[in-house]
């Protein structure tokens, strides 16, 4: 069973914490994403599989501060990881019974 990771790139987070507008916008982002974010999913078919994702952003035309670094953060998680939990009673197995398939963990 492949693992599906959800991820979000978030640009200029330090500047936005100070209440300033972001200096960049991501190209090819989802319509529901703000211009300073890029989110998607990536499927990892097996353990130790690698995947590469490319996200491109451009500097806004009206920005004067072009010398300070643009910090980009990445948040990620396993898609649907919280939805498959069982109750304690259902999770108990009789001795010798096969275990159900295990979900991946980060």
C-alpha cells in the first residue's frame, strides 16, 4: 500500500509574521492556495522510495527589498493518517491471529 504525503511550501513566512506582504508568488499553485503557498500530494510506492517535487515562485514586480533572503518552509504529513484509527477493543487480537496491515508513520 503506497504512502501518500501531503505537503505545503510557504514562502516569506518571517516577513508575513511582521504583517508585511509576501514578496513572491508561486507559479502553478492550486486556485485555493494563497499566492505565497504551494500545496500538493506525492505518492511513495514503497519504503525507501524517493520522489522529487519542483515548485517555482517569482518575485513580485513592486518589491523593493530584493536583498534579504526569502525563507521557504515545508510542512508535510501522511494523507488520511488520522482517519484509520480503531477503538481499543477492536484493536485487540487473539493470540496467533494475523495483524492487520500497518499504516506508515513519519
